[in-house]
C-alpha cells in the first residue's frame, strides 16, 4: 500500500456538498472574522507577552510580534488559497491529504492535536489563574493547579478544577450548535476587543520613556534579582538577549497568533466559503496584529520588562495597572473580567477546530468512526466533542500551562510549514484547478513562510522539540498499526 496515496479534490467537494448528511452551513464572512479574532486574542496576548518580554526580548517584544505576524501572514496567504479552493473541514490535514498524500496528512493531523487540543488546555489553565485572581485567591491552591506545581509557600497542586469546568461548559455549547457558538463568540469578541482598546488608550498616558531604553536587551545586561536568593542572568543563554532573544521571543508570542488557521477548519460550515474564507483568515490576522503591537508597546512602557520576571507573569496586565497606573484599579478588574471572557472564546474555537479535524480524519477512516458521528438534531460531532473534553480536560487539570503552551506552538508551526509547501506542490500538480483566492508571488511567499516558521521551530527549547518528536513517534505507531489498514482510500483500492 502506498504511503503517498492522495484524496481526489473533485470527490471531496462532491461529498462535502451533501447538505442532508454533512455539517450545517451557517457561518458568514463577519462570523468567520469574529471566530478568528476570538481564537487569536487570548492567552497569548495577556500572558505570553509578559513572558516573552521578561525572559527573551525585553521592550523589543513588539518586534517579536511583528516577526511572528510576518510568518503568520505568509502562512495565512497559503491557507486562504487552500480554504477557498478546498472548503472542507479539516484545515491543514485535508490540504496535505490532497497534495502530499496519506502519511503526511496523518502527520499533520496528529500535529494539529498539539495545536488545538493542547491550545485549549493551555488557555483553560490561564482562565483558571485569572478567575482565582478575580476572586482574590479564594480557590485553594491545590484545587486550581496541577500536581507538578508548588507555590512559594510550599503548597502542592492537586487538580485544576476551574479549567475542567470551563472546558465542560464550552464543549456542551459546541454540541448545541456551531451557529449558537458563533453568536456567543461574537459577543465575547466585542467585549474583549473593547477592553484591549481601553487599556491601550488609557495606558498610553502612563508610558515612561525610560522603560523603553534600551529597546533591545544588550549584551551587558545585568542579572535580575528574583528574590529568595535567586537571579535571572540574560547572558546565560543566547535565547535571552539581543536579536536572538527577539527571535526566541517571536517563538513564544507566536502562540498569540494561533487561531486564524482555526477559521479554515470551519470552511465546510461557511455559507460562501470561496469568498468568505480568505476574508475570515486574513481579516482576523490583520486586526489582531495591529492590536498586539500597540498592546505590547504600552505594556512594556507602563511597567519595566524586568518586572515580568518576578511578578505579574500570570496576570501581567492587571499587575501593570495596579502598580503603575494609580486611580485605575477599576480597569484592572474590568480587564480581568474581559480576559476571562476572551479566554473562553479562544477555548471555544480551539475545541471547534480540533473536533472538525477529527471529523475529517474519521470520515477518511484514519481514526474510529465515533469521531464523525453527528448529533441527529444539532448535526454536530457531539461524540468527538465529549471525547475531546476528557482528553483536553486531562491536560488542563493535571499538566502545567507552560508545558502545554510550548507544545502547542511547535505543532502549529509544523502545520504552517506543510501548508506553505502544499501550495507550491498544488500549483505544479494541478495548475488548472479554480482558485477563487490565489496566494501572490508563488513560490516566494510559501518559501518565506517555510523559512520564518522553520526558524521559530529551531529557536524552541530542545526539551520541547524532543517532546514533540516523541509525540510524533506515538502518532506514527498508531498510523502503521491502525490507520493505514482502515483508510477508506486503501479499502477502495482493494475493491
């Protein structure tokens, strides 16, 4: 059996057009843009900005955001071409299946679990942290942290119950229906974008120019006293200063852009995907990039970036407001509420994306049929949503957020690389296929996307890379022992 057998685009589109048995088409261009913004603005902006500034890029975290955005733009243009040409649930997995064959499709589908499932878990952990901050620490440490975490006071985590709670609520909402989920998401997006704009406008008045000097962490940066006899030395690693620090910071804040590609997983539920998918993907990416650069500039101008090494990391925005913006304590509370809502929309879209990838993989026979079973009334993959809740809930309840977040980024970068490569292959293999949206300057744009995303993968922590490779080994074992023998294409070829 060939490892490179491909799906027919013509047959794929014909099967997807079956409105009686397929997913329900309810999404418009505006709801797709809102889905993208809902997935993008969340944990990455409110948590990862502080981590990238404090540990890697300093004030130049704004440049890190721009680098990450450029990589996403190249990939986004490639996603837009595929999404308009092949408006099918499954995103990069489906694109790889039609261009590079079954083995590569499986690898990317398996990698997308790192992006969407672990992305949802990471954000649920951040949601829990902010909820406890809003409640003044009322939730016991043991009930809102993983067993692998210990507080400064020596308290041990046991299980993250708030993370489990929000994952359950949003899983049930997704089972109810995509349109209902999109409406809730649109409301949340309006609220959190409004709060981000308020912080930028109000915070601009509190920017201290001295905090932006030097802009890039210099080679002679002094160690930072973290208290309790601990220090952080920027010179211990190339990943923590200068332009290398900016690049590693880009790999960290790249997590903040995860989401625009999740729009492509909902292509099969769009009313006019050929027109609306490029708008949803590129529109949400453009809006969020502008907000990110302005937000990070204000945050590092209000509070010295070294503060984010020792305090305020989990709730960096609230920390900056409370300590450096006197008289605006109410804004800190409002920001926390908005962040909770924002995190909820991110989790919602991540869970949506993962269930749609599983839906496509299941329809192809690569994973069990249970993942593509649709609810008789709501026509949503409800069994997949429930199984995902158990899987994602495990990570949300028992794994530290930093571990899940790094794995999420590397899984996404791998998906971007394959999509960019797929555009080049598809232009040569099927040049006459109608393309409602065409990626400009091919192969230059896809190659640049591969290079930028590849550079960010290389700047990831070695432990993260090894863990991701181990995950891929497990995936390949499943492919060769189950998926390859149950593949619909393989079965059809035998007949």
